[in-house]
């Protein structure tokens, strides 16, 4: 709605994980480099963790773009709440295996045949599992066993597990020690520091077509960082709402009062902020006021 008003060619704070809008902070560059290195070097298991909204899905989108460009076969599982049977069905579907996809045995035979054939040709095969912190123990154990295939050049199936910090804590449990020992690389995405938030907002505005940023004054940018706690997804949502509200008010500069209004509407909570509490008496009080109101008063 506000693109033409502010002169954007496209929405600068779209919530979808668009690799073309990837902000290449030092930590994101390092994470992406490690993911690509882990695949190319056939390291086997790679783990990517980060808090909700820190950009894990965008990293995976960038990795998938790289794999596609390099013609590397991969399967990508986005729903991790799976039984063992569902897990193998999804692998068979994503890899396009010609077998009875409801039979774990047939899927394993077909998968092993494909992996070995590709490895003999010097090609890499990748399995990406998003939201891996939700995986049940028996599914994680099946994933570990898939990582046992290797030859002299390294692991024949590269496995990337991405998830929230709960994944790291899960891997610390004694039951998962065999999987933990097989993890060759770990990547962690943290929330932004103040300077990173400022650069992030500036980058997305420039990417959308605004070279000279005048919408967010310095004090507003600092408030955006403080109230979003440096979480990229929340920054996107807040900035999108700020621009929309400014557009509705027909102003091209976001003010502190707009920030207060938007953070209240979004019910954001930050250090020192009192949590949102719905007023249970609101409807009753409003009705009483309406009854007391008479024309002319």
C-alpha cells in the first residue's frame, strides 16, 4: 500500500525469506560460508541454530539456491513433526525415488543406490531438515544412521539440521551422544547488535529503492532496535507497521508517537516494559458509558 508513497520499487520489509534481501552481516556471511563449505567438503553433519526470527530459513533458502545452481541433488524437509514412516516417505518424494514410498526398506534400498551412484560420479547429495528441534528421538536416530554411508572421499550424504537453541540442548542429552560426535560444523545465528540493526534497516531500504534514508530518524532507529531486541523478523514486522501507519497519517517521517502506537498494537515486550494485559472490564465499561450518554451532553 505504501510503496508508491515512499518511492519503493518493492516492499522493503517483506516477511517472507527472500535471499535477494539477505543482509550479509558478519555472522550471516560466516554461517552461509560454513554451510556451503560443509556440503562441498563432504563433512557429513552440519548444525545451524538460532533463536526464532534470526534468519535461519533465509540461510536455508540461500543454500538451496546454491545447491540448485551447482546442480546438487537435495531433499528439504520443512515439517519436522514426523513419524519414521512419514520421514522416509518425504525423503522418497523429495528425491524422486522410484520405489514403494510407504515401505521403509524399499526407500532405504533406493536411497542407498542413488547416493552410491552419485558418489561414484563425484556428485554430492544433501538432506536438509528444518525445525529439527521438533524431531523425535527415533527419527533423529534414523537420520544418524543415514550419515554412516561414506567412502574414502568423505560422507556420501551431507545432512544439515537447522533449528532453535533447543536443538543444541537436545543434542547434549546422553541418548544423542553418537549423533553429537558426528557433527562436523556448527553455525549459530544471534540477534543483532545496535549497529547491525541500523545497517540492516538501511540495507533493506536501499534494496527496495530508497537511497537516501529519511523515514527513520536516528532516535527512532535506536528505539526500533531496543523494542525488537535485535530480532530480524520482529524488525521487519515493526518497520512494515511503522511505514503503514506513517502512510495513513500522510507523513514521510516516523515519529516517536508512531513508534509507541505501533509497539502497543503489536503488543511487543522488551526489557523494562510492562507486559500487555487485556482489560476484562472494557466491554462492560463501554456499555455503561453508552447508556449514560444523552444527546446534547
